[in-house]
């Protein structure tokens, strides 16, 4: 059943034509990333034997171990842990941080405050956070959306063990950081103190560029498999990759200091993780083109969007400023009503664990909470910014845009 009229369709078709050059560039990035992924599969001889289920301790699990090698190769890292036992991006990042930091060490976030759930893992009280274990924490805000190198240097002069950077925007009105900018940060940090570890939250950024943070100097990065690198197929999981010694430290926290990454079975088999990673470059470009279309359409209708139309997308998220709770709510609900799963459900804002504000979320996804699939969410706070992400097919993204514009009565 069509929920939009011809006037809205014609408007979106015109917007679509106006961004053709930008979407072509995105397709070229996807092609280069697909070459890298295929090369890694061939290099490691991926075969049916790697998909088999395992049980018990999972010693010498060839599917698990080879999947890690494929990820490491594609992301230009020395080692990688790819595990269905990692439940989210926050879990992957937390395991890495707890593996690297000891009581009395200092963590410095240089892209402002981390995402809400990770901030709690760092500074929460009485929950087993890093702060509870005596790890010190400070942050440096971005300056006009860029690293404030002078402030970072001043903070590093008083001693830092790990410098943390979030590639994506969280719930902030800013653009994501580019891989080149993260590379500049890595060089700066190492010039100040070569022993400081640079860690990157890579959620929402994989395969958006032809490079990843570990290819430009980051010591370690982590993310979720129900975001970009799972390709809309992986049912759960996360990854940690980077320098071999720092990944090993993370593995001791993920399992046990005595065994690290040598154990971990999966009784359901690994095919979906391999297939999802193989599909990821193509799926990510579907999300990028969906973001471009939403951004150009809402910009033309007078809304502020981030990134700006014509600008390079540095992650799969599109921020749209609505200015009122009612309009934001209607937008999120329109995304839900355009979803293939639970499309008849009406979202309401609620107190989600780990968030400081009520959050409204549209997530009619095949994999629960998978933000590589088309979804939208926002904290209920001024200036009422909607955060759209994902889209495993561009066609679905276009239909959702048509429905959103119609429900908002945006095309006059």
C-alpha cells in the first residue's frame, strides 16, 4: 500500500537526480572495499569448513580464528577478535578499555564525551565501571568539529595511558570524523608520547572510506557486527582489532587472563558472520546513498542536516534538526511505519538503560536493534535532532523517505 502521493514522489525523484554524482562516488568506494574483502577471503582459503558449528571450549576453532584473520587483513591490523560472545559495540569497547587500563591509569577522550552507554562504563558509580576500579578519566571537546590539539597536548603533559576517539557523532550536532583526521591525531599523539595507546570507537564507520583507523595509526579499534561489518546478516557479535599486543590485552578481559582468545565456541556456525562481512561493502553503500537522499531532500525543504548536502559522508548516520518534539516524534514513527518488521508498531519515548534522557527509537529490523538496517532514534531533548542510520537496500530507504515526507506534510 502506497503511503505517498505523486507530488511527493516527483519531488524525491528530482532530489535523486541532483545527487547522482555523489552516489556514483560512493559506489566507487564500495567497489574498492569489495576488492579488499574478496582478496582476504581468497588469501585465507575460506571454505565450507569454516562455517561449521563448534561447542565446548572451542580450542582450535578454525572458523573463529580464520574470521579474525580476515577482519585483520581487511582492516590493516595485526590481529582481530571477532566473536558472537560480544553483545554490542559498547561491550567490545568496554572489553578493550578494561584490558588496557589499570588502577591509577588515565583515559583521555579527545572527541568530546563518549556515547551515553560507554560513558556509564567509564564513569558510572557502583556498577563496576572503570572509575570504580580507580581509572582516571578526562575529556577534551572538539573545537568547531575538529581536534583541539593544543588542549590535547596540555592534557597529555600530565600523563595519559589511552587516548580515545569516537569516529561517529553519538547524540551530538557535529559531523563524524574522517579517517584522515584520525590519522593526523594518531601522528600527533605518538609525537608527544610514543607509548600512549590510541583507541578508536569505529561504530558506524566501517567501509564508509577505503581506509580504517588501524590503517592510519590507531593501535586498536572496536565495533559491532549488527552495524556496518555484519552486512545486515550477522545475528549478533562484535570485533576488536589492532596491534597484536593490545588486542591480546583486550582478549584477557573478554574471556580470562589465563586463556584470552584461545577459547570461545559457537554452536550455531559462522556462515552468517562470513557472509555478512562479505556483503558489508555493498550494504554500507546502500546506507550511505539512503543518507544522501534524506539529507538532500530535507535540506531542500529548509531543515538543517548533518552532514551538509554534497559533503562526504564519514559514517552512515544522517542528523536532521526538527526543532520540536512533536515533529521529531512523527519522523521517527514514520520510519517505523515504513519498516518490514513491526511496521504496525507505534514508538514512544522511554527510559532506556544507559541513557540520560528518554529515547524514542524506530527499529523495525530483522536483527533486533541492528542499526545497519534502516532505523532512527533520538534523545528527547532540545534541539530535537533525529538520527537516521542504515538501510540495507537503497530502494527501501527511498520508500521510507517518501513516507516520512508525506506524514510530515513536508512537500507543499
